[in-house]
C-alpha cells in the first residue's frame, strides 16, 4: 500500500469519526492537521484537489469555532463535501 493511500485512509477514518459525532473541535483540528500534512497524497493528486481540500478544511475549521446557528458554514455539509472529495481522491489514486 502506498504512502498516499495510507494518508487517504487516515483522513477517511477521521472523517468517518466526525460524521458519526466524535468530539468536533479536537477532531476537526486533528483531521485538518493530518490532511494538510499529507504531502504524499497531495503530490499524487492533480493540483485542483489540493485547492479544494484546503478550501474545505478552512471552512470546516471556522465552523468548529462556532455553534451551528452562528456559523455560515454547515459542518454537516462540509463533512459531506469532504467525503465526496475523499471518494474522488481514492478514484484518482487507483486510476
């Protein structure tokens, strides 16, 4: 298994935990830090994947700082979008 795939697996596990209701503030930080540090994964994907991921992570971090009602970003929607990103990234890695 390649390092890029392992990094994607780590992100996917953290994402699944968040979607299942794990402690959001600490888990969001961990997910964001790990995703940003996934240099092998990001290098293996087309550049637009990095741009989209960083944009989603910025918004997710912002949403974790506020309650759902006071933030313009829906954390659930952002997690759903990150799942789509992860699914598409996995497709790119295997093709």
